């Protein structure tokens, strides 16, 4: 968390309906997720009911309502990565972490997301771990990778 | 820098004659580093090279230069095309042809540069040399543009990609950029620009193929006090990356195309709707917008022409369907990105009810070229009804992959066999999938069709936006189609029943086809076959009654696979066999008693406890319990698990 919510909201002086998505995006970029407080404040500012905002935000995939994990994994599931085995990576991450895409483990350590085509099709399957690319990933490397990451978190 | 800026503005952008003075040309040649006085090292820096490790290569080159106190320059350029050459490094030694080296990961930098600077080049890393007049040839090194990957292409839209620093507006202007735009706003009327584009025959590159000039005229001729131009850079098809590559490699030409388009329809506001996740592209684009504004290319009363233009970037919030134009408009208005019934078309009532033109990235990239070279030039490329070129993201199982541009009228076989150099690892070709999640499959009988809107359409194939996925024998078509269907089912906005329920039902049928029946006698096989028989009806209802293109085209992959690969569907249903050994439910695993050491690794990881045994004795799998997940197979260090 860095910037104060009000500071972000103030930037959208005119407070029009079309500001809603950019505003939510900016809050999420800053805070990592959309908190209840953020939605209530946005609603008051734009004169929209919170249900309207939730309705909109849940329609789109990129908004999240719980903080992302300390380790955030993105798995490319575009066609090339699929042909090269991204499905088994998703299955394995699901089995290792016990969560679905978009969720965060209860200890707050992990979250993962499925995206389509990161632009490195030739080196698929591609994943990113906290923004860093890993190419030619194999499902059997994941338990080891996750163990290593856990170690990093625990010793942080 | 300030000097160069005013020079470029006065002597180039605002210079009235088409031919520049030779003094000006000389300066521009320097900006383009045509005859550098010191060595220049170019490194590709698009996402695909970043994934291949180019950021580390960059630092390694930087270090090499400073440690050896070399008078050399390092420049990041966009993407040249061949993804399997990434990171691609090009070295220009003064007076000699440029040399290209492939797969230069950080550890290769030192030996590579040592070699180049001491005339002892490692042939293994070489991709080729350029052949430029007046430069010394490297003996025995093939020319880059004679490589089949390039020699069969016609790089027009991609002409700048990989050649210049995408963050340098000076270089773009030195390459002739922004002159057409400045000329248009100062000397042409709106109608004249629309006419030129209409005459060129340019058709929308996002797949539909509607005449761009005509679309612009619709918007221009609708009375209104404001108009909008939107560049659709959403590109969220799984496996598509051409638009993003363009944004990363040549952002200025896209901006010029947008600016000309906005002017042509009399719009003062343009919006780039960009896919979320393309941060690298977005940053480059934002920098390009900022520097163009500094040059006075956007803003108020641009170069005293009386024309005002503002270009902003909006980030898409994550829904496949919001690439559809009416859904896109809803999203920009702060609503749910659901499509709307047309008419009214956006050109009559679009964003905020105002006339709005929505164009794809590749479409707009063609615009500055047409303005610069004339509509006749454009018509001389490609075919009668599909002039110009088409860019594809060639991916999948070809030997070469990457961003490729061919003249319309090129056969699909040329792309597959010459440009992509056939199938990797000696496998057999199975199909090509054109056009992303709702495209259709092209089999060997259709390889001689050419890239042309009408010819493909007559054969029931959509041009698609740019996906060109090569599929080999190791792919299970049923599973691939299930993958597409799952994608589309997840992405249906749910507004209309045929799409929402139809995609769900189709996915259900496909899943039942790849699942092992619980009990052989229960008649489930027949049920599954009946499901497949229903498909045609579901597909035709979806096609006829869905509101938007997503629902209308969703059955395409399925129907086209069923038509071309029916035997694979039947094998799954009747023989419970997946010849590619991909479908989980149909795989059966067993343990080789000879190899098993009884290490217990598999048993401890099996999610359904299907593996039994005593430590240090061979283990065994209970077939009825096994769900075919393959974890044991992946995990066994002794290759004791076999799959059938
Ligand atoms: C479900 C759906 C998704 C679409 N996604 C995109 C997209 O990502 N990019 C794009 O340029 N056009 C997309 N389109 C097409 C646009 O609606 C629109 O026709 C196009 O941007 C027009 O540009 P053009 O005339 O330059 O081809 C999509 C259409 C549908 C039905
Ligand atoms: S066809 Fe599908 S995606 Fe399109 S509007 Fe209907 S439900 Fe939504
Ligand atoms: S394939 Fe999966 S379910 Fe079957 S035995 Fe192996 S680990 Fe267990
Ligand atoms: S499909 Fe994964 S990077 Fe393109």
C-alpha cells in the first residue's frame, strides 16, 4: 500500500461514469486489490451504488477483491503454450496449492492467474513468477520451484 | 537534442517539397546510423526476446563495452520476426555489412563480441549478413534476406520493426515518418484522405475485411459535434501476438496511422484500447505519445493547421468479448463490456453516442504507407480484392516461428513449408489453425489456398486476425477443440442464451467424449455419440441467433475438426483411444516392476490414492481408481511408470 485512496480518487476530478474502470484499475495497481473501502469510496465519489460497482468489477477478469499472494504466478495458456503442456502446469499448481486461479492461499503466500499468450510462444510453456519470465516450464519442476519460493518467503 | 528537434520539424516535417535537400538527407542518414563511425550493436527487445533472456543479454553487452573501453553504441530495437533466433543481436562494424547472430544469451556475449572484433566469428551463432551497397561483404556468410524465412515474406507493415529504436521519435522521422500526417492535416481535406484510403482498397485486418475508407466515410458523413477514433489493440485471442509486437517495435507508425485516421473522420480524440498485461507495449506507446506531443504533432492547432488531436491509452479490464466493437464502447463508457445489437453501427452512434471508427492495429499501420506511396502502390500488392499484405503470428509446431508478413495471394503452403520450414522434430503435419479461438482448421487438402479474404471465405475459412498455429501429429484434435471451447465458454458474456448455453453444452459433450465411461455396459457410449450428433443443430442455432461474433463463430473449431478429423472423435468414443496419448481420462498408467525401486514418491503424490505397495518393493496402480492425471509419470525418477 502506498498512496492514500483519496489521493488517487482526487485525480479524477470530473467524476464521470467513464472514469470508473480507470479509477478501479489505478486503485488496484496501487493497492494490489479492490478493498471494500475502495469500492465504497469510489461509489460515493462517482454517485454509483456499490452493487453496481461490484457487478461491473466481477464481469471483468482483472479485478480482484482479495490481496494477491506474496508469490504471484501467471501461467500462459495460449494455444502454443497449451500445445506444449500448459494444462499440466495449471493442474499441478492447482494440486500443489489447493486453490483456483484468481484465489490466494490462506497463508497469503501464493496466488496464480491464467493468461492467454504472453508473446513468447516459441519458448512455451511460459510462466511468470512475480513478473519474472520462466520458459519451457515442465510440470515436474513446479513442486521444487514452489518449495524454493516458500523458503524465500519464510526467510524474508 | 533540441537542435535536432527543431531541425527535424523545420527541415523535414514542415518542408514543402517531397524531395529533401541533400544536406538534410545527410543528417537523416546520421540519425539512421547508416554509416556509423563506431561499431553499433543492436539487440531485439520485444516481449518474445525478453522471454528468451534479452534483458540479461543487454547488460552483458553493456558491461562488455565498458570493460573493454570500446567506442561502441548499444541500441535496443524492436522485433525482427524469427522468434527462435531470440535474443537476436546485430553488429554493425563501420564499413562492413551488418551481421546477425541468433540466440545470444548473456553467457554468449563475451565470446561473440571477442570474435567479431577480432575477425574470428563463431559460425554456429550466425544468422546471416545484410547486403548493403557500398559496404564490405563478409566472405562466405549467407545473406539474411535470402533466408527462406525472409525471402518468402513481404515486409511492408513490419518494414520498420527491428530496424530502429522504438523509443526514438527522431529516428522514426528520419525514416520518413510523420510526414504524411503533417501533409494531410495541412494540405488535404477530410474527404481527400478518406478517398485515398478507399481507393487503396484497404480492408480491416482484424478478420472481417470491411473496407476501411468506407467505414471512415460513414463516420465523417454523420452529423455530430464530436467524433472518435479507437484503435483496437485488445488482441486477446489465445496465441496471438502480432499487434503487440507492432506496438513494441514500431509505436510511432501506429500513432501516425491513428492520427491520419482521426483527421480523416474529423475526430479530435483518439483512444488506444490496449490489452491488459501488455505492459511493455503500453510503456513504449506512452513514451511515443509523449515525445510526439513534445514535437508538436499532437495537441492544439497542430502546426497551425487548425486541427486538434489528443491520443490517450485505455487499459482493457479483462474480458475477451470487450474486443468486439460495441462491447468495447460499453467498456470505455464505464459499463459492462457486453455487445449490443447493430445497427446502429458505431460509425453512426458509437462512444458517448457520437460517430466512432474502430480499427485494428494492423489496419492502421497500413495507413501512413498508403498516404506516402499512394493508393496505386497499395493496389499493386496482393490480389484484386484483397490488396496489401497480411501479418501472422506463426506459432505451434513449425521449425521457425514468429511474426511473419506475406503478400496477400501467398499460399498457405508457402507459409508452412518455406517460412516456417515445415514441422519440428521430423513429425507429420496435421493441421493449421487460422484465426484464434473461433477459427477453423486447414488440413493438407487446403494448403494451396491463398491468403485472400474472398478465397478463404469461399472455402468456409475466416481470415482471422493473425493467429497461424501449426499443429503436428502429436496433438489430439479432440482435446484441442475442447481447449478452445472451454476458452470461449469462459469468455461468453452470457447476454444471449444460444451463446451462453450452447458453448456450455458443446463443452459438456466434448468433455464426455474424452472421459472414460464409469461402466462399460451402461450405454454411455451411445449417449456420447448422440451428444455429438446434436452438435450440428446447436452450432447452427448459435450461428443464426447469437448477438455477436463470439457466439456466432464459437462452433467453428469444433465443427471444422469434426468434419476433418471425424475418425479421431470416433476413436475416442468407441475405442476409448486417444492416439496422441493426451486425453487424461483415456490414458492408463501402470508400473514396470523391473524398474520400480519402491521409493514411494508416486504413491505419496497420487491425488486419488490409486497407488499401493510396500516400501522398497515394486508398487502397483489400481486401474479403476486412476484418473490419468500423470503426476506419477512426471514424478518417477526411474521411468518406471508407463502410459498406454
Ligand atoms: C468476440 C470478438 C472479439 C474481438 N476482438 C478483437 C480484438 O481483439 N482486436 C481487434 O482488432 N478486433 C477485434 N474484434 C473485431 C472488432 O469488433 C472490430 O470489428 C475491429 O476492431 C474492426 O477493425 P478493422 O475494421 O480494422 O478490422 C473482435 C470481435 C469479436 C466479435
Ligand atoms: S453471442 Fe455470446 S458473447 Fe456475444 S453477446 Fe451473446 S452471449 Fe455475449
Ligand atoms: S496417473 Fe495420477 S491418478 Fe493415476 S496413478 Fe498416477 S498419480 Fe495416481
Ligand atoms: S501461447 Fe504462451 S506465450 Fe504465446
